C-alpha cells in the first residue's frame, strides 16, 4: 500500500514538472501534413499569440528584426496566418510576409529535356545600358507584376543592367548572368531622367500602415493645391503637402491627443515608434506600452512603392520648432541638401532623435511624416519628423 502511494505521489510530481516546462497551448490552427519552409520577405516579423493582426502587447510573443531572407519552419495555418517556428520561438505570422520554398523532390529518372520557351519580348537591335534607380530590383520570368520571381536583387541602385528588349512597361534585362523582366520605371537610360509616377485619379493618393501601431490610414491629396480635403478644414485626415510626383514627399498628420488611444489617433503612434527605438517603455501621453512598435519598414502604398525604410527621426523642442517645420516642409527642391539636414537634425542631442539607416542619398525617393510633439509646450507647431526612403 505504501509503495502504491509513493508511486502515485511520484507520478503527480512528474506530471507537475512536465506541465511547468511545457509551452502554453497555441491558438487553434490546421497543422500541415508535412512541415513547410517559408522565406521571410520582410525585415521585421511579429510572432503573434493569435491569428489576428492585432499588435497589442498581449498578442505579441516576439518581435524579430533583420530577418528578411531567413527561413522559418511553417507548422500549419489559420486564415491569413501561418503558425511558425523560428530560433526556438513559435507563433502566428502573416502569410503575406513569406514566400514558400520549393520542397526538394525525390530522385527520379531524368526526363527527356524539352526546350525552354523563350520569353516573349521585342528585342532591341542592339543591347542598351540601363541604370537602376531603385536599390531593390526583382527580375521576373514574365512581363507582369504577378510573374514568377527569377531573382531578387538588393543594393543595386546605380548598377548598370544590359537591356535586351522590352514588353509594355517592362524591359528584358541581363545582370550578373541572370536574365528576366524588370520594371521600366526603375531604370534610366543614358541622357534620360526618371518619369514621374502617375497620379491616381480622385483625392485618395495612397495608404499607410505601420506594424506595431494603430496607424492604418488613407493618404489624401495635396492639401496646398486644394481639391476636397484641406489642412485647415479637418483634423481627421493625413495629407500629402507636396505634388504626387515630388521626389521628396511631405505627409502631415495630427496626434489628436485627446483621442490618442482610439482609431482617430492618426499619427500619434509615431511617438510609440520613436520611444521603442529610444528605449522608452511607455508613451508619455496615452500611457500605452511602446516595445512592439520598433519597426524599420513602413507599409506605404505611394508612388508605385509599398515598402519604405526608416532612415532617421527627431523631435524638436518647442523653441525654434516653426523654423524647422518650414524648412523641412518647403525646402525640398534639392533632395541631397534636404536629406543632409534631416540626418543632422536626427543627430542633434537635444532633438530626441536617432539615425536608423544612413544609406539614404539624394537620388532616393524620399518621404517625411510630420506630427505634433509629445508635449505642446508654448507652441502647437508640429515637432516630430520621421524620414524614409522607398525600397520596393
């Protein structure tokens, strides 16, 4: 009897230890019959506890930075999310941030080779030289944005490609031994300047969404030129303060501090991004935690681009803030000089800023997001600036 009691007690202790060492059960998902490999196409990936887009602290298991091109183990799926494992951590990730790697096929008899079909394009009488104006170029098998990606190239701004022909809005190009279709808008030929992006019809010019924040808003038309939405008429919209084709885009939004915790917070959560980089755990105004807002890539659909790299940010003190606003919003005619000033402001020790990426140049497609400061002080002039460049 004593032996049985002792064994029963040992069994209870063992079960307790196992339960203490086991991870929390994940939300329901459909497990794959065979694990898949997903390659991250974004630099920042959020591991979530549940398959929903919420970036609230209780839904974020881990924030992974600098993981573009890294392989994740995909265990299953639920709606628009995969359930994934990376570096010992598990959680839900957005499907849109991953490309599925092809599984290795089992050895089989070598089939009779068939000729590879030639890509359809109009060949030039002689190859031309095209200089990349974007640092990220994707070469595709067909002249379509949905075409299979042959190769993803990064850091190739200023590199010369051999252009063999064209098909509509695409060149057929060769670079470093690889051939594929590339967008014409990403290249200039000798003596040619880049064509401005086509302006959308209507007053909705784009969309901005920032992971880890509540920012998910429409970008409306130029507030200076008028049309339907004017800066002095509404505090509930985000505007472009420059023409659509401008190389330097100025976007203005409000904190609307009294409702900063609601969906009408507009650009308030840019302070959460700022605090996350500066190591501040909570927002000075709304009191929410900021750790999940540390993201370098903003999802902004504008001028034909969808991903924008955060270069630097800064927040001016109340004194002198108006002059900084005027210089930043209007002196955009020389992108190189303008960007140099932005980097200088970000390095100013009294400006609560930081240089996140120093690779920006005057030939980049640039953007600045502007909103109110953490404290209005004696002036309500906008004081927080975030500078970005288009990457893809």
